[in-house]
C-alpha cells in the first residue's frame, strides 16, 4: 500500500514510518525542512517537501496514495492558527478520499470522562482549550458518515520509549533534577493512560490496513498509571524524595495534566484490530534508565 504520512519526522511518526516499511508498505512523508526530509528518508520513506498549510499539495499527495496517516500539527501557528490549519488539512484529505477508497487516519488525544475510564464510544465534546481540535475530529467522523473512509487514532498523554525527549516524562525528570523533588499533585492517585511508542506504531499500521470507516481507536497500552507511582519511580532513579506540590507551582500545562484523572480504555480497539501491546509499561520503561541518560 502507498501511504502518505504527515508529521513523519516527529516522535510518533519516527516509529510509524519504519513499522509501515517493515511490513511492505511504501511511504511518502511530508517534510517542511531539510532536517525533516533527512529524518523521514532515514526511516525508509520518500520525502515530499512542503507544508501542512499547502492544501493543494495535500490533495495531490492524497490522490496519489491508497491511505493517509495524519500526525502533523502546526503548534507554531498558535492555538487558533494551528486548529485552522488542521481543519483545512483534514478537509483536503477527506474531500479527496471521498468515493476513492483511500483510507484516512486522523490523530487525536484520548479524552477524559469524570469517574471512569474513557472508551472509544464516548462522545467527543468540543470544550476548553482543545475545543477547536476536538471539533476537527468530529468533522472527520462526519466525513466518514458521508463516504470518506476515515478513522481516528486517539493517543494518550504519554507515549513513552527510548528517544523521547519532549513529552511529560522528560519534563517531570528535568523539573525533579532542578528542584530536588519528584513532584505529584494531591494524593497522587489520579491516573494517566500510556502506551509504548512501538506498540503505538503497530496500532497505526493495523488501523491503516483494516480499521472500519468511522471507527475511533484508543492507542492505550495501560489504562491508568498513578501519578504518584510515576513520581516515585523517577525519585528512586534520581535518589530524591517524591512529594506533593500544588498544581499552580508546576505551571501550565504540566500542573493541570498532573492534577487530572484521565484513564482511558482500549478494550474495543484491541477486539476490533487484534492489537496486543507487548512492550514495557510506563513504570518499567522509566526504570530502564534511558530517560536519565
């Protein structure tokens, strides 16, 4: 299958491209810079120089492909600009794919539901700072109902593994080193969903190969890891205490994320695609030591 990938040089894309290539797919990856082009080519993809805001280029690449995996997001354009660019990109993919059979995977983030683990069947409600991005996901699903074979892949807050440098775990470790305390909020019983990067890449491959149109897939390897357990694991590696701190002291968005209880289930995803995560869980992965090198 010929697959067009956006965001291929990012953390998740850098694992997805080799996974696709290893299973016989050819990959065309959007690259906004020479460095991005070199990164996707190193993973086995053909680089397409261009930008996510060039919807004409996106339409052409989609028309020449059998599937699209949309991972990119232009954070540098600001909250409104990034959401607008994402909306136009999704529109370009879905309009081009309608009636053609070209599969489209759009990436989102797992949601939170008060009092229980979120599931793939929960409604996506546009609210708060991510309202515009959530509206884009809803529009993608609406396109699926209109004939475009679109599915959503919802990524948890932590996608961990060797080489992660910019997510919440590296941020927690950097703060712990700077302050001498591995922090959590409240009693630390609130939970994060997590997935190993290699397991996430496998799910993207399975999804692009066989996910039904309109499906919502949760790329969750662990439903909910206690934040206090994360802090204590980091503290043990650094030889410092794990202690509670006010969310405001940790700043945004880290404090808010640490304070939130956001477990998410992938039971339906596993049954639908036969996906079985096999790589280390979050606490084991932190304990391996590569985050501290």
